[in-house]
């Protein structure tokens, strides 16, 4: 049973460039979450989707961040333009049904903006 | 609203000794409780969950946790730790209705010493 798959695992790019992070949730899960993890702020929820529809994007830091879920098996998180303070590990998680179904996390994308 | 407090940021312990990682929560509604583990350069993996019923919950890798409603605690325990248990552990609260959002504790770094 494949877990949540994220790509790339590592991304190093220069300030001002566009960054796209990708996520494939577990098949059958109808919730998808994007998190950011930093030493200073810990784990932060950026946005989550239910049945491909964004439900809560209150954690998205600013307009430079956008997320889409065009279908049940794919989501992207885009940063444009990127800044050094965006450097972090970004996790995607998926879950099924309701709150008693645990969220399953991918291995994350380690993003470094120079 | 919910909140989670992990009382110890770091816990060093010798191999084969017992360990307890403490977690307290507050919530105005009933909650689900989870412990996740994060090994270096990996995503979060579910250790165990409390949804309802028995207050003693057993998880993977020999871990267990006890839900104490009167003390609003959900402490994680293991009777004998191994070097391989060195990781960061997160206590997580989720509401039983209304939202699928998790509230994460700040994490406890468990370091098992030889």
C-alpha cells in the first residue's frame, strides 16, 4: 500500500524563482493537508482540501503561496516568487473520512531558498 | 479551541530504561488524541491514537499512552527504550466534530544514550 508521495525530496533554488511542490495522496483519502515545519515555528498547517476543494487556507502565509488540487490524486503547492524565509520542510498529509481517521504524512520536501 | 502542551523539549534517557513523555491538552469540546514520531529526515508516523473507550492505548514499537480526562493529559510511555527510539515525538489533538484540523504540540526530542 503506497503512502503519501511527495516530490521533489530536496529543492535548492535562488530567491525570486518559482517553486512547485507536488503531492500524491493515498488512494481513497478525501482530505489533503499541506504543512510547513521550521525550527522556529514548528509544524504549521498551511491549507487543507476536502474532495479537491480548499476548506481552510488561513495558514497560507501570503499571496506568494498558492495550492491547487485538480483531482483526487494530485496536489501542488506553489511559491512565487520565493524568498529565503520560505526555507523549510514542507509536508503533505492525507486522511480519510473524519477526524478519527489519522492523517498519513509523506516524507516531505526540504526546500532551501538561497 | 484546543491547545497542546508538551512539557519537555528534550528527554535524554539511557538504553533499556523506561521513559515518559508528557502531554497536556485543553479543549472546550471532546477530542481525539494522537502521538506521532518523526525520525530524522522523515515524515511523521502514527504511534498510537485514542478515540474512545479504554483509556490505556497501545501502539507500535512497544509504546503506550494513557488518557486521563480529569487531568487532561495523554502521556506516552515505554518500559524499555532502544537506541532506535531516538526521534522527535509529537502529541496531537483533533476535535471530534466540526473540523479535521490537528493541533500539534511543539515536540519532545527523545535521545537514547548507550
